[in-house]
C-alpha cells in the first residue's frame, strides 16, 4: 500500500521534511508505524510499571493499574468490558523471566534480539552491568534508557548480512554529521559529566559486544554518534491500561454523571498517592517516518499511541492539503503556550536551531523578554524536560 506522505529534501539548513500526498481532515490518522527499536525507561520499569518487553503494551489490567496508582487494594473499576488488556495471552521467557503481552511479541523479540539480551536478573552479566551503571548516572525524570542501544546492538548481532546492511542504512538516516552538535545533544541529556559517563559506558559495551562486526561501534566518536541518534531522535512513548480504560469509558454511551464522579474521585486518589503525571508506563523509540517531521510551534499534526503500545499514530490537528509540509512539535503542549521568545530559547538550547515557523514569524514583533508567566527571568529559565518531545 502506497504511503500518503513522502520525504523530500528542503534545503541544506533544514534538511528533509515530510509532505502530504493527499488531503487530510482534522482527526484523521496520517500514518502509523512501529519503531525500529524501543525500550522502557529503566527507573519506570523498576518502580513497578509493567510493560511488554517488545511492544511496551501495559501488562497490568486497568483495575490492577488503578489499584497500584491509588494505593487502594480493594478498588473495583466498573465497566470491565472497556479494559483491553488480555492477561491470558501473556507469556514469560523461560530463560530470564521477562514477560510479553502475547506469544507473537515473545517470538518476534527472540527472533530479532532477545537471544542476545536474555540473562537472569542478579547475574553479573555484561548487560546487567551496563543497566546498573546507567541507573547510577541517569536519574528521573528519564529521557532515555541506555539499554535501547544494547537492544540495537543485539539486533545487529542476530541479523543476517542482508539485514545488517538494511539496518545500517536505516541508522544512517538518523545520523548527524556534526561532532559539536553531537556533544551538545549528549551534554543536555546526561549533564555536566557526560564525557566521563560516556567513557564509563563505552568499555562496558565493548565487553558486551566484542565481535569484529562491532569494532567501529565503540570508538569514542562513533559511540558518541550512536548516542546522538537517540538524543536527537528518540520519541517518548507513554501508555497506560487505566488511561486506555478511562478513555474508552468517557467516549462510550455508558458515561453517565455517576461514572464521571467515579473518575474524578479516582484521579484525586491517584494525585494523592502517585501524581497524575506519573500514570504512564514510559519509554522511547526510534521511528523512521516520524523522524523526518520538522518542528512548528503551531504543528498541523500530533503524535499519539492509539493502540496502547509503541505503535506511533500521527494525527492531523488541522486540515492538511496535498503538497503541504507535515509538522510536529518538539515542545510539549504547556511549553507551546509560552511566548515566542521562550519557545525559541528552548529550541535553540535543546535542538540547536532558531525557529522560523509560521507562528514565530507572525509573532516577530513580540518583545524579546520572558514574562513571569513563562517562568521568570530569561537567564534562569530551564525546561522541565527538554527531552519530552524529541526531534525526529
């Protein structure tokens, strides 16, 4: 089936962009794609957020999820028919105990990378050492799990020669050719100690993947370049069985005033116990088509995860005409409401470009100051999570 979008070269400064090959209406799904590779965040996983290791689909039922988030062990969710989690399909790896949402996810993971990744927890396995080292240097809020790079290497190890060639070509589409930009992206992701941390991780990866096919992967510059692929392009993934249940309920004919009251009370309990911002199982992934979307402060599309797994859906926010460029936002919804000066400052610091989108051009006469509502003085303003919406 032909894709309804195409990637085109724009200019040397912007690079490529994604363009519509047909008209789209508001709310229409433009395309859906599975990630090249994805991984749940390490601290998120260790805090009890259970996801399928392959597709990131939640493993808890909506009721189990709500009980954990509220701290109410006897909470009963009405309308169980809106819970899409089928626990009867879940399977566990006999070798390491990791759980998958279905036999097909288990089989696909084993075929692509899990033969390499499989090891029992608690062992001093090279991959366990990498994960533990990463957690010691990268605390929440999380923007990446270094095991996504290990998973990519495992895919390369298990691939045929033809598959390795295809994988290398796909990776090349994510690569940046500018070393200074690479270091800037890694610096903002890992902080002041990023060089020392990379030099801690690099020999650990070399020990875990010592084969000749990786001889170029673990040089300092190439390791930095691989990290930059994820720092620049990784798209955050957020899924929730309770979230999917309540969405289905709200959009059903059975959403009565009593149901609304029940949800309101449940969200109060979640806020008191966990915090509403911590509902989701979180991770990140690399997406081939989505990476070609450029930024706009008034994007005509938005990223969603309609299937409650790592399948990305790009949805039209505004009507889009054939030939029109497709934009996403690298900023979250809250940040998009800030002033032009603040938005451009965040983009300049975190994505290394000066935004010239339609909205910024329209607001060019705004004063170059950061208002109190935007977070205080300009020099002191810091993004809460600059990695939340990553460049594709």
